[in-house]
C-alpha cells in the first residue's frame, strides 16, 4: 500500500496519519489520503468504518488526536474559519429546518454565510431551480419527500460556491429513483469542477461517481485506486455455470479445463462451477462448444467480471452493506451469483 503522499499544489485535500479515539474505540487508526483538485474521491466502508469521523475532522467539526489535514491549502485546525468558508458539507442526516420553506431555508443559510439579503435570495432562487425544487419552494420543508430534502440539503451546502464539497452518504435511505436523480446532480457538480469527497456504503455509487476510491475498514485504509485498479486486485473474469444436476459438474470441469487460467471452483450444493478465464465473449462460445454433446443440463451460464462487491468481500471478508459485527471469525467466501454482467 502506498505511504503518505507528498502534498502537491493540485491536491485539494491532504490527510496524513489521522488518528481519532473515542474512549476505548479507535475510530481512525492512521488514515492517509489525498484528493486532486476537481476530482471526486469515494470514501468507502461499512457502517462504523470511520467515514463520518474523517468528514467531521476535515470540515472542522472535530479535532483529530494525531495527524494533520489540509483542505483547499488550509490547515483544518489552525485555519478552521477559512476552511469553513471554502467548503460545503452535506451531513449524513439532513440539516433542514422543518418549519421553513425551501426558499427560506436557503435564504437563511445564505445569511449565515453573511451574504447580503438580496444576494442570499438570488442564490436561493438559483439553487432551487438547479435542484428541481422550484414548485416546492414555498412549502415548508416538512412536506418534502426524502429525496427533496436531500436535494435541499445539498443546495444549502452550495450556497457559498464551495471549492470543496463533502457529501456524507448522500443517497443512503433514498429510493432508487431519487438516488439516480441525486447521482445526476452530483455528476453535474463534479463536471463543473467542484472537488468532492463522497462517503458511501454503496459500491455502485462510488463506481459511478468517483474518480478514485479509498476503502476503509475499522479506521484503516485497506485499499485505494481507481475502480478498475481495485477490481484488478481480485482477479480477472470468470466463466460461471449453474447446472440442474450437480453430478454433471466433474465432467464439465474436465471438458472445460483447457480454458481455465486458474483452478476452477466447484460448489456441489449450489450446483455451480466458477472458472477463471481470459479473453472476451469468444471464451464463452468456446466453452459451450466443448460442452456440446455432454449430458449436462445447463440452467444458467455467464461470463462475469469482478465488481466492487467482490472487491469488498475479498478485502474485508464481509459484504459492503452488511452491518458490521464483532464477529472475528473468518467468513466463508460465498460462491458468486452467476449471470453475465
Ligand atoms: N462521538 C462519538 N463517540 C463515541 N464513538 C464514536 C463517536 N463517533 C463515532 N464513534 C465510533 O467511531 C467509529 C467510526 O464511526 P463513524 O466515523 O461514524 O463510521 P461510519 O461513518 O463509517 O459509519 C464507530 O465505532 C463509532 O461507533
Ligand atoms: Mg457515517
């Protein structure tokens, strides 16, 4: 794993050796990361991994016990006021005033940022438009759906035109449609050049939005890189078969062995065969030709590339969205579910 990076002019966020303890809990155990200006970093990890703690330290809401952090070239402890003026934060739990309308919420935040009243109102109007909230602008926020609230929250965090934006689990709890809409808004912000640090438990979200990812588990960085780099760590593609009768599997393994680049995995209980292969779709056609004339009844077949769920499982021994437990027993690696992706 690469060590702490040397700060560069183009890094909007530089974090070195952050340690944070809460009593007996070590929430962060030496976290290093950098975020290049104008890029999106996905900070990934299960519940309790330390994501929010990183965000709180970087947004000056919490002081680290050890290590240092810079945001927009400013030290988060020494230059805390200037950091606050340069950033936007959307917390894990929406910080919207229920009784104010969408417009009033944004106007209030603008005033907190010391914008003149007329400027705050102008900005509020622009942001309502941008986040598709014009029709709801004059309704109290308590009448908003979860997706609308979250949009209002992000709009509020943009009132001061921040150069660096922190989004802590921006889509947790949203329905799939609102999540997609939120992804579009975040992608637009990123395209506009805002540096974004996004925490998420959803690997698909990081895959869609993040240029680079840092995976943390129990307060430590366990992997970092682009989605492709992380996927490469868990190996290449596999050919997967599910048959209707497990007794056909050994014969299939023999017929297909010439195509395998590594040891095939057979799971009799789930009637599955998973075989590491190289090459594209032609390997699938080749495999089917080799099975021609065999008596195996194939229920499902697919060529599968590892996705981030596989990465997460390989790295942490547990699935990303599983609630963390104190269970230290090694988990059995489940047989991947089939189907070409
Ligand atoms: N204010 C706090 N007091 C005590 N423990 C805390 C506090 N904040 C976080 N923790 C603990 O620190 C760890 C990391 O928490 P957090 O940063 O919220 O993780 P995540 O956001 O990845 O779910 C967890 O074990 C959590 O219980
Ligand atoms: Mg959190």
